[in-house]
C-alpha cells in the first residue's frame, strides 16, 4: 500500500500544523485527566465526609472513572492518520504514519 503522507514527503508547514494539533490534543487530554481526577476526589470526599451510602458514591466513582478511560482512548489519536498514539515511553513516533511525537 503506497502512503502519500509518509514523513519524508510532509512539508515543514504540514509538520508544524500536525505538531500544533498534537500539542492541542496533549493539552486537552491533560485538562480532561485533571478534571476527571477532581471529580473522583470530590465524589469520594463527599461520600466519606457526608457519610453517604456506599451504594451511591462507589458506583458513581466507577462511572466517572469509566468515562475518563473512554475519553482518553478517544482523544489520544494521531492528528495525521487517526491511529491511537503510544503511551508513556512506548514510542516516539506514531505507529500508523510515523509522525514524530517529540
């Protein structure tokens, strides 16, 4: 399969735009992670401090955590090809198109 968008054929402007998009995705993922952690901490604190029934707040924490995982899986994609990007330390390029992640 011949891919026209291989790294050697991308212009400098295309690479800059893809890196800007990648930086935006990193920022969005970081903000989202902080938001999800804050909501989980608030739920646990409210459940413990207000002595709420665990039947209510424990499943709520699980649901928020599940949404966090889904958000992470959906948002951390390569801006060039849509392939899921590697996580910490497992790669410096996209597995789908070879976009440098540094």
